DNA sequence: ACGCATGTCT
């Protein structure tokens, strides 16, 4: 007894709970024990208290019922302490608590949320052995695990198998989980088809069903489709949107810079008495920061605080990133240092953001310090951290250090992703190691990594910039042969490569091919081509291109504009072109004093 | 008397 009390104290229980526990211990009557455990469970707010209560319960004789243990298990799971919860479940088994379908489903959920769906299926095996027929709750947890691990094909197979073999009747939650998986995999069309199937099967889609798909559409920049579904949900189904639905839509609008629409939607929320919460506000903070409007982001934080919402680590991570983006590293670091005072713990993302800021502002030493600091704090750099640091090394020409970090990343069990691969290829190209990039590319071969147009864009750009326009041409043909679709960037880097080599005819041919390939030239295409013409003193098409730009509502970027000014000043171009050029000066450049005296 | 699904950041 003494030992146990000491143990409880050691774990930092508050005295209030200890007191409750000691009174609980001496109650022997089953009914009073019953209500006592339930009321204790309701008072628990942290993991320590939960673990201590479990400890008490496991030493009580007769043992509390499986229901009480399950309530506690659920509580710990809700706190997202899946590991602890699983540990408690194992202890329950050791104690001989007769675990049932309820506790089993929680155990399986915990396995799955820990990216151990394999173990989840093992527990399913236990269900069969213990003659506990798995139900829709258990299968949902497993399905969710497969989705979490991005094992979408297996998720689909499980889903279909459950229906076909009538292992369980899918409920709305199961449909929603499957829909989430499809959305995660970018398959909005099938997700919506599944929503229609639900209607057919008289399993009415819920607010979660709609919110899941609406969010996915927003993330895929299909805002109009998202609003179509939103309207259907409200008008046809009579389902009222909640703060989650609104947050997805507002987030989508903000990322598109559609501030007016976002603000209308915020107002609509208020009219419906739905308050924006910390996630809604954070979406706004992030969007402002990404547009460089950090002052507005700060104002949003002030408003949320006034309204009683507490900014969390995600909010501040966005703000830190905003400062980094503007190169205001001192402010970024100040916010970082203030987090602990606010009771927040900087996480891997916080460190990675600051590290990224230092890299982008070419302060590689500070970036390395940050990388070191997080490992000292026991934070594990993830694939994003490594990728950021690798990119930083490449940017300052430290290719060997970059290479070493790729190896360390492997050693630490972090698997490089598509983004890491792109960073390495780009880094090699920009450090005159195109051959190395190409070797890596051919080594990777027909893997999924090489089925991304972005990879080709990097290599073609790298080849072009290193005077290997023939290599660029081969790569371009290669991607066509593979059935990949060149995007506007592919055309731009190809055209840029041709121009650099003075192959203006080839550049023009490709430029003309864009429209007919359903990939119309963008602002950058015109600037690239015009720069090519000017640098090669080939002026025949220049005026026509400028007129086309004007028709399309495009404008010249600063470097192209200054090139034009140089050519006019040198008498290579006629001053009569100034009027046309004037129409193509972007508004933001009109206030630039360095460009005021050009006429 | 106990268990499943939706939105914010690098």
C-alpha cells in the first residue's frame, strides 16, 4: 500500500484525485464502486490521472467491470495517447478482465492510429479466437488505418469484401471513411460516386460525408465544385453546415486569394451563429502570411484572442513562416522564443519552418544550429526537415554536405519522398552536376518517382541552363513517349533552353504548339520568349508578341522590361514601341522609383 | 452502463 501511494505521488497526481481515490479504495459495495469509478473518470483531464486511476482499479478486488476499464481506455484514446491506451489494454488482458467487442475495437483503433494496422488485423484474429464477432466499429477502425497508411487499394478491397461477403452492413461512418480514402488519393469523382451509392442504399450522407468531399475539392482547387456540393447539401438535403464545413471553404477561398468571398462566408457563418474557431482563424492567418501580409495575420490573431480563442502551435507556425517568407528572421525567432512563455511547445514543424527561413535567407549556419537544436530537444527531424536542410546545403553549393544528409536521412529511417527527390535533382543541376542528376534519374528508372512531370521540368531546366539543349530535347521526347502530359512549365523551360542556344525557330515552333496542345502560354512563356528574341537581336515577332500579351491581359516582368529599356536606349528598338510597352507595365512596378525615368 | 467518420502549419 505504501509503495503504491509513493508510486502514485511519483507520477505527479494532484492531491484532489488522490483523495478521491483513497475514498474509492475502501468502498466495497458494488453499486457505490460503480458510481465512484464513473464519476472519477469524468473528472480526469490528463494522462497521468488516467494511468493512476487504472493502477488503482487494477488493484481493487473484485476487479471493476470491463465497462469501467473500457471507459478509461476510451478516455486515454481520446487524448490521442494511443500507445498508453494499448499498454492499458494489454494490462487488462493480463489482469483477466474479460475484454469484449468494445475494448477490442478501441485496441484495434489504437494500433491503426499508430500506423500499425498490421497489428490491428492481428487483434482482429484474436477476436475470432475469442469468439467475438467483429462488427462495423472494428472494421471501420481497420479501414481507417489502411487509409491512414495510404494503402488505398487494400482499403477498397476490404470495403468491397465486407459488402460482398456480408461480413457487416456498412454504416454512414464506413462510407465516410472510404470516401476520405478516395479523396486522399485524389479521386474525388469516385468519392462523389460513393456518395450517390449511399443515397441509393438509403444510407443518408451526413454532414461529415459532405464536409469530407467539400474539403478535398477545395484542396484540389475545385472551389466551384465544392460550392456546388455545399449548395446541394444545404438546399436539397437540408443539412446545416458546421464550423468544419465553413473552415474548409474559407481555407480554399483564401488560398486562391478570393478574400472578398472568404469574408462573405465568414459573415454568413456569423449570421448562422456559428463561431469561427482556432482552426478557422489559423487558416486565415496562414493565408495572409503566405501572401506576405503578416500585419493582417497579426490582426487576425488579435481578433481571435479578443474572442476568447487561444492560438495554438499551428497558428504560430504559420506566423513564423510568414516572417521567414519576408526575410524577417529576427521577428520569426522572437515569436519562436516566445512560444514557451505562451505555454506552447515548439514542434518539428516549428523548427523546420525556422530552419527553412534561415536556409532561404542563406544563413546556413543558423539553419544547421536549428537542426542540431531540435535533435538535442529530442525532436526527430522528419522527411520535410531533412529535405529543407538538404535544399539549404545545395543552395550554398555544399553538395557534399547535402549528400551526407541524404545518407543520414536513410540511416534514420526517414524515406525520401517525391519532394526530396526533386530537391536533390534540382540541387545537382544548379551546382553544375547535371550528369549526376541524370545518372540518378536513370538509376531511379521507371519508378513512380519518375512519373511526375515536375521531375522532367527540373531536369529539362537543368540541362538547358547547362547548355545541353539536346539532352533537354531527349527528355522532352521521353516524357511524351511515357504518356506524360507536359505542363506550361515544361514548355517554358524547353523554350528557355532553345532561346539560350539561339535556336529561336525551335522555340517559336514549341510556342505555337502550346495552344493546340491545350496548354496555352502563360505570362512567363511570353517573357521567356521575348527575352530570347531580344538577346538574340531578333525583333521580327516582338511587336506581335507584345500585342498578344496585351490582348491576354498579361504584363512584363521586371527583368524583361529592363531588357526592353536597354534595347531602346541602345537604339536597337524603335521608341514607337514605348506606348505598347507602357500598357504592359505591371501596376506594382509603376511605383518603383528605379523605373520612373525610362522615357 | 463501454467503442467508429470531417476542417488549421513546415
